[in-house]
C-alpha cells in the first residue's frame, strides 16, 4: 500500500488517513473515529475502548472487524506505529456498534441513503434524475449530459450481459473494463485518471464529449461481439473486450489523422466546478450588497 499522509478534519478533531493509489481507496484510523464517538480525548482510553469492542465484535462474529487492516500511522510523538484502519464502508458499519449521540447523524444519513436506494430500485428514473442534477451542479452543459446518459445506458447493457453470463465479481468487471479502455485509448483507466489529475473522482464524469463517445463505441462493440461469440466467464469475455476496444481504437486513430487533434485529453471539469462555485459566491455577495 502506497502511503500518502493526510489528515481529515471532523469539527476540531483530526482523523489520520492514508490513500491507497492501487485500489484508489481512503483508509481511516479506527481509533481516531472511536475517540470522537465516545468523546474521549485520552488516546490510551480510546485505544482500550476499541480493543474491548473489537474483541466483543469478534466473539459475535461481526465481519467488520476482519475487514480492518493495519498500517503504520504517525503518532503524536512523531513516530509511526501500527494501528487499525478501515475503508469508509467498514467504518460506517462499525459506527453502528458504538452508542453515541454523535453517531446519530451518520445513522440517520445511512437510513436516508438506504431508503433512497430502495426507491431507485423500484423507480430507476429517480437515479437518472439524481445523476442529471449532480452533473448540472458540476457545470456540465446539456449536450455533455446527453452523451454521458447515452454512455451509461450502453454501459449498463454491457454489465447486464456480463452478469447474465458468469461475470459477477466487481473485480472481474474492473478487469474487463480496463481491457476495453486500454485497447481504445492506449491508456489504462488509472493512467487516464492520472493524465487528468484525478483521484477519487469518477473518470467518466471528467471525460470530454469525444472521450465519452469513443468509450461508448468500445463498450457497445464489446457487447455485440460478446453476444455473437456467446462468451461466458471473465476469461472468455476478455476476447470481445479486446476486440470491441480495438473497433473504437481504429475509429479514434482515423479521426485523429483527419483532424490532427488527439481524442484522449488531460482536461477535467474540476476547474469548471470551482469557477461555477466562485461565480455563485460572487453573485450572492453582490445581491447582498445591493439589498444593503
């Protein structure tokens, strides 16, 4: 795990965390979270509370404990010591086991998210509306949103095919997706995100119109080839993934030759989002000044 030292701030409390470049996952110090929930400023007492809770959860067969890793985190004395860390999902599950008034807002949020997910399962249009609203807030124009929605529909049909044909693990989806992406763009997904200076952000949410179109072409081609070949399982589906990606690659190279411009871009929408927020703040400031 590649270490990337960071501190998250919750009100006045510091929470140690590390970013795993390989899995693109944040890991947070469990003891730091526990200390906040039990309102304990004494590190040793918080550590003791966590040790007792961890043993109880193990006896109860709670899987959350087994998902905690150990990393060397910087301590108050300036030295690194091994301590329990967990990803966001595991942290949220552990919070359910700690009686605390500070946990209630998170529990309510979890309940709200769970309810919204159930609503979206019964009415997929809700999820689509939520995504459109999110993209609009990020400053995307109507044309881009239409391209993004089209690409998502094509993506969903591809993953439905995989699901129905013995490709079920999240890791296997990632492997096949990376093959498609590498083939059409000459970059892995990680390399493409690095080019755009992205970390946890969704790569597709920062693609240009052209990148979205070629990604969609690659995934559409992959599904149609897979259906023709009747492939099953991750190994068999690597073949149409490569062939489908190659269809889009040929189209990309031909367009680049005619225009002299590269399709794969380092541009992202982070700056656009910041500019929109600053503009809104400026407008609100002006409105307040006028009213005054």
